[in-house]
C-alpha cells in the first residue's frame, strides 16, 4: 500500500512522543487523549473523498509488517 510508509512513520513518531511524555511525568491517558483530539481535528485538505477511494485501497486497510 502506498501509505504504509507514512503510517509506520506516524506510528513511530507517536510512540516516541508518548514515551517522552511519560518520561517527563505526563500521564499516558492524558497523552492518548491529546492524540485523539489532534486526529479528530484533522481536516481533509481536498474537501471531499477522492473519487477512486474504495475499501480495497482505503488507507486504513494497510497490513502489519
């Protein structure tokens, strides 16, 4: 999948951020809530779904690995 690299990079950055936050004394729950708020605030830059979007090529259909 095209977005596999992007998702792996995002996961790695989120993990590093979570680890750093816990090390400096933030609660894990607090950071997870901040992540949720950040993702919920994201907007589609294109304003509408892409016309070629299908369940088979959906970015969340990536495989582990």
